[in-house]
C-alpha cells in the first residue's frame, strides 16, 4: 500500500473536463454558485462518484457528500474536499482540484482493490467563494455551527435571489440536516494561490495555520447634483469620500506588515452618470492577518479613520462588518500526516500559513483538519490565467492519499 500512486493523467483529464463547464475564452472558468453551470458541474461530479461506487448525500445547504464504504461503516469517515464554484473570472483549479483529488483517490483505491477501515468521503461545499452570495464559506460555516441554517439559506445575491431559492431551483436542496455527521479527520488539497512555493522551488505546502479575515460593507451617502453648476466647496461627493477610505484601507495594510492584506474589491457608484456628482457609493473591505490582535488593530484603525473622513466630507455612513473568521491553527496530528507523506514520497516541502480562507478553516472547528498546497504559476489565482502543473497536482494528490490512508486505517 505504501507504493500506491494516483493516475496523473486521469486527474488532469477530469480537471479539464470539469473546466469546460463555464469555460472562458481566456482559458479560465466562470461557474458561479448555484447557477445552471454550477448545477452541471455538480451533476458531473455526482455521476463520476456514482460510477466509482459511492453513495451520495446532499444536505439542506446543498453540500454534497460522496461516500466510499469501509470495513466498518459505523465509524466516522475520513473526509476530503473543497468546492466547485468559481470567481466570475476564475481558473480551472481553485477549489475543484481538492474535489477531484478526492475522486481520483476513490478511483485509485478501487483499481487497487484496497478497502479502508473507516469509510472515506469527498465533499463539495456550497458557495465557498462568496462572490455571488456573501460571505465566503457560508455552507461549511453552517455545517460547523458558525452560522445557523436560516442565515445561510437567506444569503442573497445582488439581484435579491437567495441561496435557499436557488438551491431548490437547481435541485440541490437536500434532505440531510446540515452538520448532522461526524468526520474522523478532514483534509483539503488546494493550489497555493500565492507565489511562495514556486519561488522557493517547493512542491508541497504543509499548511499549519490560516489567516483570520474580516469582511465589511460600507455605504456612503452624500448629495447628487449637477457636475457643472455645483461649486466644488459645497459638494457632498460620496465617491471622493470612498476614494479616501480606499486609500486608508491600503495604508492600514502597509502599516501592518508583514502578513497583513487589505483590499477594496467591489464598488458600486450611484447614479453612475458622467455628469452627476455621485450621491451614494457602496463598497467592500477585506482585511486579513494570521494574528487576531493585529487584525483587531486594523479593524479599529478602519473604523476611526473612516469616521473622520465622512465627518470632514459631510457624508453619512452605514458601516457593517458582515463576516469575521478568526485565525485557524490546524490539528497537529493532521499536519504531521501531511508532512510525513511528503517526506515519504521524497517531495520538497515547507510549512506555511494560508493567506486565503478555505472551507477547511470552518471544518477545523468540528474535526481534526489540515491542508495540502501545491504551487500555481506566478502565484496567480482568482484569475482566468490561473495555471498549475500536472506533476505538482499529482504530487499533492499522492500526499493527500497517504495522509488519508494513515487516518482511515490508523
């Protein structure tokens, strides 16, 4: 069993076939959560898993659990997984790699006639990205008890469509209660989404922790007025106030180096007319840091700085923190399994902190958890130019396989 390896070409072919669903002209993928394209991706995954002899369970948040039976099915499963939804201009590997790596492990074990002591599961978590239905990782959050079911189902997109309605529309509002299952351990394989592994010529990232995150939504309200006759001193320009807060966000990120990240990624200007002074601006802020105290300091700096800006600009402000995910230390027994697997396979590796949020961050609250990172080209992700090497993807999947088998048979 120590010599078992996954089928590199089959894993790659599965990734490319899934990537055709929502494929873009630039070679990326747009498969937003709970769209018709997401349904197609889910249907294909379920079909592949059933062909591999798995049973399928779907819960009320649309999370999919594909189970491969073990010798003792009364035991909790060792689980793997990630997500199938993408960013609007996403790539073919973010999330989907962790899902299809689990499927490839099922296929490999079937070929080798290997039966594990515990069952194994591969999980598709709904709406990890949060790009259509904020916040991110909402369904794994409901599973872990961070959010309640009503909150999760009521999350709405910019058109007012809720997750609950869209789950029912595409046929993935399941019968199983959310969180009503136990994992012996959970592992998530993922591309790094940063440049560290590539820059250091390492093939495997042994993920020990994940950064904390705070997400905000801010609305500034001023006064719409004609761009010509309105004198500059008397204007209440909401966009000018927003621009100053954007600069503040960037400054806060720079002042809390190393490790701090600060981003304004979405902005809506009203009425968005070239000859009207903007009367209202809605925008988001994303803060990240692996130290909860530093993240709290960043939060305070944003609140105090934004309040001063809107007072000076004579604007009104609605300020809401819509999501907080604290820094996550992963379970040492799972981290050590990933580290040992990389060593046994003779793969170059390093320990690292995840700069992005992942479903594993919430699952770590209810089960021993860790992650396996592999390099992505130039560290580019959340972008149609996202690329990963087939050898690296196979290496990560083999590490995942060995770590999972250790826990499933230990």
